[in-house]
C-alpha cells in the first residue's frame, strides 16, 4: 500500500493505493479531499435522494471530467474532417490511380 499526504495552504489531499485481488479490476485509490462542511452535507443528501453515495457520484464526475478532454479532441477531429470533406480534386480517379504510390 502506498500512502502520500500532500498538505496545501487551502486543501489537504491523501492518496492511498491498493492493488486489486483480481487482475481485470482496476486499482482503486482512496482520496481524502477537504471541502466546506455544508457542501459535503448537501452533496450527501443529493446523492442519497438519487439512491447513490457520494463516492459513486464522485467517480461519475471524475470519469466525466476526464472524458470531457476526449470530447474536445473528437470535436477538433470532426471539424478537420468536415473541412477536408469539402476538398474537390476536380475529377474522379481510377482504381489504379488511387493505388499508385
């Protein structure tokens, strides 16, 4: 087990990593974050109302946060492909011409 305590002037974060007993399951880390008591209470109540937990909701948020970076890359790719879709070579090429190197 690895435990790392990182103090900060505003926040305190503790990472604890343990290895999974099963190879196909990801290694989970416990993270301790410092936040306003009222926000934590409100978040717990909201998660409970959704028949969930704060841990589950945080994992969903974290996956979404990481995935949003991929969404930007996909949007850039689609924009480039849309621009390239408007390129006109002026004629149709034969199979031999397309396969020439």
